[in-house]
C-alpha cells in the first residue's frame, strides 16, 4: 500500500509542477517593407532612409515579457517586394513569394540563423500561391 501512495504522490507532484518548468513560445512571422523616399515625400514625412525589406519574427504571447517585440529580423533584398509566406506540410520550410519578380525564397525553419535560398521561377511575374503535393514537394517549374 505504501509504494502505491508514494507513486501517486510523485505523480501528483509531476502533474502540478511540470507546467511551471515547461516553456513554450507563441511567435508570428510577417514580412515588412519600408516605404520608398517618393512615397514618404507624398506623406510629407522626412528622414527618408534606404529602403529595407525583410521578415520579422515577433513574440505574440500576451503573457511573455517580450510580447510585441521583434525577436529576429531576416533581411530580404531591398528590391524584392515580398508578397506571402507559405509553409510546407511539415512546417519545416518557409517559402516567400515576390511581386513583379520571377523568384521565390526558401529557408528551413529549424536552422538558425535562417539561410535564405533563392529559387528562380522563370515566367512567373506574380508570386501569389505555393501549392504542395501529397509528398510535400512544392509545385513549381525547376
């Protein structure tokens, strides 16, 4: 009887103490771009800087001390005009489409720092969607 009570007591300690030691994050990934100098002039804003474009990883956990802060910045080419971020079926890779350029960028989600790989997509002018087949391969011309 005593070993059973000891096991139950340890199980209760684990159940109630584990959440205090468990740590998880709620992160969001979004693309951004700074406005070109001409559009800033139209808004009567000064202090125009060099155009920047990239992907920001932001903490969106309202209980985290870093809530709302940018945790990582993945720069993209300043002339890219990134459009959408798509994830493969396993969430292992992210694909970034572009407007007005026949290019797609991909990076592995589990390798930090992220390393962007450029994939040329001839004849594509508007990178709108990426579709993955059942075997998790992206459907685009090689």
